């Protein structure tokens, strides 16, 4: 995914921009409320990569905190992976200029990934594992009990199809999860936000975007293929992504095949199933 921000198509603080900003703030506020992501006294570490998504997440959380009914701390964290040419001064300069509490963690995961992964192979899996361990450690050191990531609605939909097509699972990204050790809760406040709206917002805000040189050029990634497939569907059937996302919130376990989610072996005559008995469901 290319995070390079293109020229601004509407002025910051114009009517269109304010409408976009208000919409994103509403969606983030809804996600936080629906999944009880942030509570009074929380310390939220926002993972800031330098891409459009994490900039938008940090900016909106800071805005919502000003009028939130609960008090919580926000600290931005960036992991400098020592990628060649990485402009290490960009994020500290931006965060200082905005008066935001932050921490820059420097770990040369780039060299590890390049050493372990053969040329031409995708680096995401190893890179993610290394980053995850470092992020959890830093959150503990900073006293943060919540870790906020910048994944949005499109990321969740793409993950659903990646697992469906290549993993044999009906599984996406959860809006909220507890880490394996139970030390932290990971939250995704942009869960209801569309990537195109985030991109427009980032352009309007003129965030100093830093592209990822480690994996950004890997055009053969399966996620990119899924993204292109969904974009083609959206062009042909506008609104399809929103419908897919709605379906992810409207699960009918008795109409799937997972016997751990629904007890197919012990039906009781006369018992009404929650999803009704539409044996001959009409085609959509």
C-alpha cells in the first residue's frame, strides 16, 4: 500500500473537510463506545508508523480526548527499524511541534528481516512478529495498558478474504483483543472508517508521510491482490465493501458449518433457532 500523500484537493477547514473530519470523529467515537475500547484512567499507546492511518488515528484520538467524558493518557510510539534512508527526524519534529508525548524506540529489525528472508520473498510475517514483541515490551515500559493500532475497515475486510482464500478460516481483525500474556489490550479505533476517507483526511491535514521501504515495494503481496479485487468489485457494485463489513457484524452460526459454534448434534424438536428456518432462502 502506498502511503505517499497526494496533492490536496480541498482546503483544510473548508466545509467539505470539516464534514469529513466530523464523520471520522463520529465513526471513531462509535467504535470506542461499541467495543468499550477506552475507559477512565487508561494509558493509550498509539503506534505511529508515519503512514496516513496512524497519523489520522493519533490526531482524532487527541481531538476526542478533549471532549471525552473520561480522562485518559495518550502517548505516541514509533519503532525506528533502521530502514536505509528512513528520515528519523520527521516524527520527533512533528510530535514536538504538536506538543504530543512520545517515545521513539530504535531497533534494527530491518537487518534481521533482510538476513532471514530470501530476496523476493515477502517480509511481512517475520517483520510483524518482531514488531509485536517490541511494541508489547515498550508499552509495558511506558505504563500503557492499551495499544492503539491504525487498522481501518478495509484492512479488516481484506484480512477476512485473505483468511478465507488462503487460510481456510472465517476470520478477520478484531476491533479489540487481549494479548497472549494478558498484559495489554489492543484496540483498533478506526474499525468503522473507510481507507479512502482516511486518505482524504491525511491529504487535508498535510501529515508528513513516511513510506515503508521495507515492504512497500512488494507488489506481489496477496493482500495487494485482495485489495485490487475488492476495488474492482466496488467500482462495479458501489457499496459492496460496506455490505461485506455489515455482514461481518451479522453472523448466523446455525447457517454455517462450525459445530463448535452451533450444536448441530443435539437439536430439540420444537426449539426455535435464532436465525429462523429459512430452508429455501431467496437469492440475494
